[in-house]
C-alpha cells in the first residue's frame, strides 16, 4: 500500500498593512514623473491631469500586494509575484544559509519588517528572495523554521509558545554572548574614512550637471577675485576648503549614525548576529560554519587616530562583510580576539563562546548582557595584537625602490618641460625634494606594515596572519582549513632580490590572501607550517 503524498502548504499573502506602504514607495520612485505631470496640469489649466499619474502609480503599488504570495513546504520556499509577467522564485530549504531582517522607518511605524533569504551566492537584484513585508511578531518563528536544518536556533522552534511573542532581536540574544557593541563616542572616527566623500560627490556631480559650476563662476564675488589682493584670494580658498571638509565630515557622521546606530554583535556559537540601524534597522544572521577568518582594516587616517574596523572572512557572503565599523583599535582587537580565539577551543563552538565570556560558566542571560560594560579580559595569544615576522632588508629596499620611480618620473617631466618651454621657476624645483620625502615616509610605513605569522593550533586550527599596505592596511587572519591551494609567485625583480609572494587561495572573502615579498627560502617553509604535507612549487 503506497503512502499518500503529503499535502502541499497553502499560498499565503503578505501582511495587509503593506497596502499602506506599497503606494507610498511607488510614488517615491516616480517623483520626477509626477513633478512633470503637475507642471503639465498647471500649464494646461486643468489640475486634474496631475492626479492621473498619481492614481496609476498608487494603483500599481496596491496591485503588487494582490499579486504577491509565498509558501513554505517541507522541501522549498516559493515566492510568486508579478503583475504583467508572472514569475515564481523557488529556493530549496537545505540551500538556505541566512535569514536577514530589515525594517525601514515606515515599516517600523506599522510593525512590519522585510525578511530576506540568502543561499550563500551572489544574486541579481531581481532574483533576491524577499518577503516585503511581514508582521514582526511572526518573524522569530518563521526564521527558526527556515533555519531549522542548520541547527542555528535550537531553542526557538516554530510552534513554541514564546516564539510568536518575542521580538526578533530578543530571540537572537536569548542564548548568545555579546562580543561587540556600538558606542556613541565612536562617531568621531567617521570623518576619517571616505564615506562622507562618497555621499557628497554624487550630489556635487548632479549640481555640476545642472549648471551649478557656471552659476558660481559667473557670480560677482568670483568675477572680482582678480581685483582683490592675494591675501583675500588665499582667505577665500582656505574658507572653501574648510567648508568642503566640514561638509564631508558632517555627511560621514550622518551616514555612520544612520547605518551603525545601536550595533550589537552576538555570538551564540553556531551563528553570529548583527543588529544595527537608526532609521532602517537591520538584523543579519551569519552561519559560523562558513567562517574562515577575519580582517582588521586600519587605513592611514584611522591608524593615526588609533582606530580600525573589523570584517569577516566567510564563504558565500559579502567579501568585505563588516561586523564593526570605525572604532577604537582596542575595541576592535578585543572583538577580533573573541571571535577567533573561541574557534580554537576543543570543546566546540558554543562551549568555547561560553567559556570565553565567563570562564566556563553558563552563557550570560539577556538581562546581564545589556548591562555588560565590556567582555572579560582575554588570556593567551591575541591574534589582533600578536607581533609579526618582518621580511628583512631586501623587502625594505624593494619598498624604497618602488617609491623612487614616481619621484624620478616627476624629475624627467620637469626636465622635458624646461627644455621645451625654457627655464622653470626656481621654487618649482623644490617639488621633487618634497615629493621624495613623502614617498620615502610612505615606503618606510609600507615596510613596517609588512609581516606575517603562523600560529600553530594545538587545540584547534592553525592560523595564518598576514599584513600589508599603508594607505589601506589589512591584517588578515585566515584559518588553515579554509585554504584550498597555494601559489608562489616571483617577478623578475623579486628573483633578483631573493624574494617571493606567497598566495593562499580560499573560497571565502577576497579569495586570495598574499604574504608579500617574503624571503624565498622561507616561502616553502611557510606553506609547510600552515598545511603540512603540501609541497610548494619552485
């Protein structure tokens, strides 16, 4: 007697409150079109014409709710959408690797959130699996159901009495240890990155396209600059420069606050949970089974302020998945060491995380987590602060040689100009000297930043730590099991200097992690110490 097939789950609609959100979102998308219709309606003398596009756009938003549905069965999660062209996205449940939750400001006001399913692969925008939007009270149980095959939510199963009544962030922190949290004072580091420039530059570009530069250049103040004395011109230039710096700094701080406000990083042994955002709150769940290491990023300006930022190295995720933004270096190193050191314990991830937070005591309960001022002191080797092995005088000479080429190029250009157009002003010949000093300082900093270290794992995996760069310096900590191949690379000039570049290939993060300009006789030994039995090719 054959077993009857299991009944298929019914298709479900999104929350009806989205009927208040969809029309507003659609109208915001088509603001230029709507402005044009208002102008046409005003000039034609019939303002009702301006209402037609608004009605059509709002109607399109309402129609999206009626044509969108989803269902979850034992094998797949499916999303059906489309007004004119219908399509169905289907994701096998064993392929689900993450469930992220976002709540824009309007969604939060209505008690809604957006749930996104990740499979560990990069997808186009139209192929993203998003349920926009669901009641926030349903999300903890639904997330637990979608991730039940990974064992990430052993205590938060669908159907449990408490699950529907627990807010998403509370469900995440029920059985976890806080290894990092945001502080308001960290906003002072925001101007030391390029995020402010990234915000202001597009706005300035749009203004330039619409004639802002012409308006400024034809203004009376600019036209009379030639008539003023040089001190006035210098004051104007300095004032504009300070205004630009202030504008970029304010934009950087605003972007920093909007993105990272209230950040908490929770490690429950199986997953890493991030929750942050001021206007749009976002919750990210990272499967630590895909964890391969971390990167401490400290560009020149952040390094000068004793600050840094922290990124994860994971397979199938964003190559630069940030878990701590610009913050004091001590806080970043503490979180990095907690994250990496717990992965070296022999008693399993969850036991390690518990031991690291309380010396073998049970996990910190949520009430005490919120009051915890800082993680417990770290003992043993700290991968974020451990001293690295320098690469020797040959690597230093190579840094200075590379720095000398731009200086020599500038001198050649000036000599050619002098031969073609006549003698150059005397002060101009001081530029190569000043440039040489800057490049020499950069070369020395690049050498001091260069280094590596192999940390044998007596109770866990071996770690390869490598650091390189100056203007944008990275300290990469990569676990040996995540390395899938090695390459020893030597250019002509490296062969003459007796150096080599060792490349560790991995399926995670940036895919290739370099130990740059290491003495060639140490290259094979490095590979053997990280992955014994693997022969480096000469």
